[in-house]
């Protein structure tokens, strides 16, 4: 079984300065997933983003609308019964890939924004390990030899590069291709609260004490985005598909070998 799993993916669109999101997060969610979200947060202050969240199978899907950007996120769905000692990761990466394509298909329809000058695609992959030394070993195995990175028992490691390139799908567009390798300490904070409408004071108990679990993970994060343009992009989804293919090829080349991303270039 592959030890590398995804902890989430994100698609971001930046509207032109003269434009603004024509839809709230609720409307954006409905446009992409053809159903109402489980929750929607509307803010009185127009400068604070609206947020909608729901479930897509084993994934939690979200949309966020802000005057300067729109985000679509896909993360692991929290199980009804959380397993102590486990960190949530996306097991079905085929579904992650399919949902990213779904968002791009709706962007193709041109109903989400009036104008976009920049798009970005970010995906994170993790391998949970019992110690920094073990995480270092796994991480250095997927860092290309050309960078000469050697680690033993060091902690809090971060290595990031950007390999810009001209877009292969849209002429005249320059793309940034950021890759970040790191060893991260992740925490899950669990707080147990009483349920029901008890009128009498509840005495503090051990179960009400916040419980913190810490995890160590080797992490590889890919972020591909275009340099902002002066005029609106005519084919924003073409850049996103190109980015998805590039990430699929890179993760395969460095040895992550994530299921669902092996033949990404054939899936659009």
C-alpha cells in the first residue's frame, strides 16, 4: 500500500480588480455540485468571505467567496466516529481528481466570474511517520538528486523551489510551478462539549478537557499558478487542466505514485 496520501486540493481564481464575485459561496457551491451545502456562513461585512461546505462522498467540499478571490477546496471528510490516533487523509484520490475536474468543467461554462486574471491549483501529499528521522528518510527519497539534499535526524525541514515555464495551453502566459518539501508537525485538537439543554451547571470532567494529538508527516506540496495578466484570461480552465497534468506528471516522476493521478493527461 502506498504510504503517500493527499490531505487536500484547492482551486483558486482571482478576479480582475474592476470585477467582483457575482455569486456568494452558496451560489458557487450550487453551481459546481448541483445541490445545497450542509452549511453556509454569510457575513454582514462584505469584506469578510462567505463560506459554504458540504460532503462529496468521502470528501468535504467547500467554496469561499471574497471580493479578491474565490476558493474551492476538497479535504478529507471527518468520519462519524473519529479513530483516536489517526490523522484524516484522502483515501480515494480518484475521487479527488474527479472533483477537481468537475470544478474546472464548471469554470469552462463561464458562469462563476465575469473576469479572471489569475488561477491557481494546489495539492498536498503526506506520509505520516513516527519520528522526524523516519519522515526525513521518506522525504529525501522523493527529492530529486540534483538538489543534493541530505537529512538524518534534523527537524522542521523546509525546501521550496519555483520552476517557472511558459504555458503550453495558452500562448503568452507564464506559469509558476512551486514545489515544497517539508517535515511538518500536525496537531488535532478535540474538545468534548455537553449536548442537550441541561439547565443545571455541568461539573468539569476529564472528558471536557481539550485533547491534543500530534502527528509527524513528510509533506510534498505543489502549487501551480499563472503570473497575473493585465486583461482577463480567455481560457482559465485550460491553465488549470495544464496544472493538474503537470502535478500528476511531477508526483509520478519523483516517486509518490498517487492512485488516480497516474493517467491524468488522459482524463480531460
